[in-house]
C-alpha cells in the first residue's frame, strides 16, 4: 500500500468483520430512508451496517517533516439492526466486544469512541419497525510511503 490509502484499511476491516461473523449479513454505507424502511419488516433477521467516515489529521501526532508524514484518524459506525431494542443492544455489544483492540496490518488497533446508543427506526411516525444500536470505532494510520500517492 502506498500513499494515504484509507479505502485499503476500510476493506481490511470489512474483510475481518465478514470472516469473524459469517452468520450475519454485513452491509456497507446503508442509508435508512423512507423507501428502505418500508421494505423492512419487524421480523427481519438482525444485520449489521458499517458506515465509514473520512480521514482526519491527528494534530497531536503531527510531523515536523510535513503533513504527508502526519498520523491520520478515521472511524466507522457499527449499526446493529434488530427487531427489538434488547436484541440490537446485545448484538452491538457482541460486535464491539469482539472488535475492540483488533490490530490492523499497520499495527494500530480499533478503539471505541463517542459511546453507544439505541434508536427506534420508524416510518411516518408509526410504531418502531426495527431498532438500531450504534457504536463507533476509530483507527489510526499513516502513509507507508509519504512521498508516494495512490492516484497518478
């Protein structure tokens, strides 16, 4: 990997989650709008959504050599989607417990941030169809070769 390749780390994390939890459907970047909520039912099998964030410069580990030598941070949300709040909470805790401290190929570990929350997923102010358990994990990374770029 050359340059600052955030997508490579995201792909690595996705592959790890998919292999560690083969019994759960893993969906990336799902947006729950009115149409997608209408397709879901309260008997939907629990599943996980991964929602990725961009990169942020870690100012506490800035380099004197220049911004491309700095350390960067990114994070992602794990959204446990389930028919009851208790199942959503347990599923989220199950995933968070297994992923906290997982070491990436660059040596950095997944670290929890912000906290966890449970939200009802409703359609047109009706009773909840599903519940979302949301937790956030962050990871740090640096360019393996700060003088190279991933795009020409």
